[in-house]
C-alpha cells in the first residue's frame, strides 16, 4: 500500500469514531433539522465542515502548536466557545412551541432562518472549540510523517471534512423525515429544552478544560 494511502486509512480509522461521537456539532445539526428544517441543517453541516478545514489549515501551518503552548490564546478561544454554547443553550430554553402542520418535511421551514445564519451557526460551533487544536496536533503528529507534503496533508483534511459533512447531511435527512417531524411537532418545546440543556452542559464542560 502506498504510504499516503496508509496514512489516510489510519486517519479515517480514528476519525470515524470522532464523527459519530456526541458533541456540540451533532446537537447543533439535530436542533437545526428539527426546528428550521432540512435545508438549514445541511447548510449548518457545511459550516461545520468549513470550520473543520480551518482547524486542519492552522494545524498544518504550525499555528496550532502556538495556540496549544499559549495559555492566553487557548483561554481566549475557550471562553469564546463557552459564551457561544451558553448563548445558544439559553436561546433554545426560551424558545416557544413550534407547530408543524404541513405533511412534507423536506420543504417545511417553521421558523425562517437565512442560509448565512445557518452556516455561521455551524461554523462557530466547531471553530470555537479549543479541544480541536489538541486533537489535530495529536492525530497529525501520531499518524502523518513529517516528510508528507503539505498539499497531501490538506488533501487528507478535505477527505475528512467531506466525510464529516456527509455524516451530518445524513443526520439532517433522517431527522427531517415525516415521522420525525410529526414527533417533533408533538414535543417541540421539550426538545428545545433538552437541546438547550445539552448546549449549556457542553459549555460548562468546556469551561473546565485546561490547556495541556
């Protein structure tokens, strides 16, 4: 096997577990799908993928090492992430009941949201996560050779980002099926409360994270 293919296979074997693990990104996509519809959830998925490539880019360029070694920079990113998660958590808790009466889930957007806002929500949820700095530094250092060209490393990142987006598109599609939308219509307020609590817990958990 070509060494680059072996590196990519090793990365994907690790990343497969990361993709499906619960976290702020998954919670964000699920809530977007249930509250705003499939299209907005998919746009949010692309926002997450774009932020993922941001992490990959600064890791490859060496900026990730600088951030990981600077308590000051790490805390700036961390507390921005905490504030963001708490904000969307409180906003979800305060949301009212959403009534969905149309039969087709694909085209229903009970609460209008621009594509720009949907993209930013996904981008911010992923970008303001300082743990990604250490994840990429560790995984790239452990799996990728220092002799691997930068363009190949970016290629790895694009493959990983594409798989991440594909996963969340799948989640978006499943969560907006007619059956799921009908269930949401009956329990929308409780789902908002649960998702809001999840975001707040994730924010408080992030607040306890320390560099190194």
